[in-house]
């Protein structure tokens, strides 16, 4: 027996399925953020009896912090834009091509670099000890995530990625751009 479904029913089923799946990863992301960025740093601050507020940074750090935050937002935006993502029914996708131009010619992980700068800028604007501790924790998280992604990219793109990896730094950009 053959059952034929209409496209409307099939599309409706896919949308409902995607909606039900997308909520759980979001909850995991929020919980990870709360634990990593708030609970652990506050616990370390309390455990080590560190001061809550680093007042010696306050008047001077605001200007530098705002500059870092603006730079970070631009870096993250540029990293997302240079990926050349396209939207389809299944979500955002890349064209299955290794991106080595634009900001990716200066750093292999512009979004992680931008997020690190963003957190450090936030610390300079609001110099609470737990923000400094969380920025260090996020730096470790970004490093290990980037290393994991590198393994996947080297398997997927092979020698092309290894050549790119040798010429472009992991996080902190160089002045020299990567040439294919």
C-alpha cells in the first residue's frame, strides 16, 4: 500500500519537528551560560575571598571597555558576514567551502576572538571580579571548542585547511592577510 502525503502536510510536519527540537538546545545553552558565566565565577570569588569590585579600574576602564565592545561587535558581525551563510528551510548553511578571505584571512576564529574581546570590554566597563574570572573561563571554552572544530575542518578540507592553518593564527589577528 502506498500513501501519498501532500507537500503542505510534509512541510507542516517538518516545521513542527524543528520547533520541538530547537527548544532543548536553547535551554542547554542558557544553563551552560548561567553555570559558566555566573555561578562558577561567583563561587570562585566567594571561595577565594576576592573583592567583588575592582575599583582601581573603574574611571579609566570605561573608555577602553567601550572601544573593545564596539570592536568586538564589529569583529563578530564581520565573521558572520564573511561566512556567506545562506538561509534554507533547514536553517542557515554554508556553501561547503573553506572561507579564507575577509576577516578569516587574519584570524581563523574571529567570532571567538570577538566574544573574548567583548567580555574583556564588559569587565572594563563593569569591573566585577566574577566577570574577570568568567572571561578567563570563556577563553578556555573558546580555545577547546576551536581545537575541536579544527579537527573536523582538517578532516573535511584536508591539505587546503592545513595550509590555511599554518598561515593564519588561531585567535589574535596578524596584519598579514592569508593568500590562497
